[in-house]
C-alpha cells in the first residue's frame, strides 16, 4: 500500500455523525431541503429572478411534493433555507421544520433537493435521494444539479413537465 493512514478531513457530515452518534433510521417522512430559486449564488451569476418565476417555481414544486406524498404515502417536511423569510408562504400545505436540516436527514425516508451542501449527509447515510429540477432554477443551479445526478446516479424529477413518476419508478434501496 502507498498509504500508512487515511484520515477523513473537512467533512461536516462525517463529524456530525461521529460527534452526535447519529444512526441511520428507516425513515417516516419525505424531506425537502430547500434552496430558494432566488438564492444569491444564482442571482450574482444570472441577475434578479422575477416574482412571476418565483411564484411559478413554488407552485410547480408544491404540486410535485403533494403528488409524491400521495404516491409514497408519507408526509412531507420542508427544511427551508436559513435565509428564507416566511417559508409558510411558499409551502402552505406542508410542515415547516424548526430543526436544522442536518438533524432531520437521519430520520427521513427520502430526501429531495435542488441544490444543497446538506445533501452530503444524506449521501453519507445512504439515504434515498431525489433531485428536483426546473428551468426556473436557472442555468447555474441546473449545471450543479446535473453534476450530482450524474455522479450519484440519482432519480430526478423535472417539475416543468407533467409529474409521471410511478411507485415502480421510485426504486429505493433498503435502509439500514
């Protein structure tokens, strides 16, 4: 071997699991980890997002989440981005978590996201992950999202298209 010792560094997810003795649970809910459509990373690259696009994105997203909840027979919990003001305005039909995203992931059945660094914990815990895509998220987020999808072979839902996902399409691995 070329290595005497391998040490994991700079992994917030690994540190969280070790320091908090986190166990992966079977999961009882669908967790949506929100990154606002008008996030500053996107706006700095592509300019402001219109109010119409913001409303349309969250409208489509809500339809998707309702249908997925019905399909999987699981409630949806939203983990809003820390900078999001009034998340209930955007997610009127769902429970808004008051807990941190990182604390909600271990007990989730499936984690949906468009783009978030918190997804690394879901990957580490080998959670079921679905990527949500939309042209309304802009080119920057779409490119980053595609990197996750391709690297991790994730299921994706494009909320710009009619929601056609069937239970047989959502083939999840067994959780430990």
